[in-house]
C-alpha cells in the first residue's frame, strides 16, 4: 500500500504540479505571442477542462481494463506520455495554436494521471483512507510550489519555449 501512496504522491507532484504552475507562463505567453490577457488566461482553463473530461473517460477505460485483468499502470503510462508529449509540443510552439495544442495534450495526460491517481490510493487503506488520500494529494501543492519556482527561474533566461528546452534556433 505504501508504494501506491508514494506513486500517487509523485504522480500528483509531477502532473498536477505542472498544471497548477501554468500561471507563471501567462505574462511570457502574452509577450511572446502578442496576445491579450483574456486569451492567454484561457489556456489553463482549457487544460483543466480537458483534464477533467479525460479523467471522466479514464474512469470508463479503467473499468474496462479491470474486466480484462489489465493493470491500471498502463493508463498512468499513457497519461505520462501525454504530459511528456505536451511539453515537447510546447517547446516547439511557434504559434499560439501550438501552445493551445500544448494545453490540450498536457490536459489529457494530466487527466489520465493526476486526477485519477487519488482515487486509487484509498482502495489500499480501509482505516486511514482520508489521511492517506490527503498525503498522496499533498504532492499537488508541493509540485505546484516547486514547479513555480523552477519555471520562474527558467523564464528569467528566455521565453515560453525556452523554458521547455526549445527556442527560436530550434524552429
């Protein structure tokens, strides 16, 4: 059970920490793509909405996989792949549509990892479900805090795409 809590904590730390730190990108996105604040602030909302829809769909997929005795780790792996692919897309985004793709793909990945992870850990602990669930979910806050600091430092040296490892010379 403790492996499940640790894995859930790490999933929340990485996936949801990434999502909740997107506010750091808003001003650089405005400057890079010459967009209004209203348009740029839609990106985190789109990311969250896609993530919520993806987690709803993931619940059905999880039920289907359990009937075939396929471990849930495949869902988490696909979600992690989505988060990773979204970050790669973000690193090469030269248009606002590319950044929109980043929001959609990472939102999907987050929905298949972070949002559904907390529902898994409570199945392992009968007497301390609340405490274990909150322990696993604390990864969200810690990830958000540390990612915000890290992304802020990375953005000090460049633009939105530089933060993901790309840059104008890579286009």
